[in-house]
C-alpha cells in the first residue's frame, strides 16, 4: 500500500537528508486500524529514481510493516507520482509547456505519453473538482479543458491536489 506524505521539503532537500528525513509515525495501522505501538515497524528502505527538470537523484522510500495484518506500506513523498520517476512538478510543467505551444525539455515520446495519460484523466479530474463544490461543465474541446484543469491544479497546489486526489474514485493521477 502506498501512503503519500507531505514532508514539507523539496526533492533536493529530501535527497540530501536521505534516511534521516522525518518519516511520519502512526497511531494506528492504515489497513487494519490496530494500535500502532508494538505493531508497526520500519521494514527498511528501497531506493528509487526521482527526476526533476534539471536533476536526477536516487532517494530512499521508507517501508513499514504491520505485524498484526502483515501489510506493508511505502511512504512516498507527495512531490512524486506513484510508479513514475519524474516529479509531479516536472510532468505538469511539460504538459503545460505543450499546451502553451512552448518548447519543453525531454523526449517528445515521453511528452506524448504524459499528454495521453493527462487527457484520459480529465473527466476524473473534473469529478474531483465538482466533488469539492466547483460548478462547471465539460466541453468537447480537450485542449481547452486541459488548460482549464491545469490552472485549477496549479491554483489548488500540485502536492495537495495529488494527496487529496489519492483514493478519489478507484485510481491514481496519471494511471492508465
């Protein structure tokens, strides 16, 4: 299971801190709700790539196991999208540059992949903002809708959007 967490620091700071980052503690297991004391144990770390616009670093991801239900959890910083190496900021920036017809760094194949995934999630993003109380409809102009929702995501806060979106409906942001 993945737990998105706001560490309140940038990717660079997280990478520098490494295993010394302030990982969250829990009062109860996120899965079975048993008391965490004596049941939740740090299960080690795994290393993954994190790619920002100009930098690529390897960062530690903390794993926790519940001795009661035997479920393991990965604590992912909220500046990363689960299962993606590029940071949330880098992906949104590339899509935004594409929508504004600006040149972006990186391969055009990767940009096409991100654009395709973003388009597939537009209705899902729309439902997220409607659930928050926004009253709006969807037009048939995908680029117009993509620009509108990109601005809404930026205004809402990218990391907060990702954390709040987690668990909305049955998938995660940019999932197939």
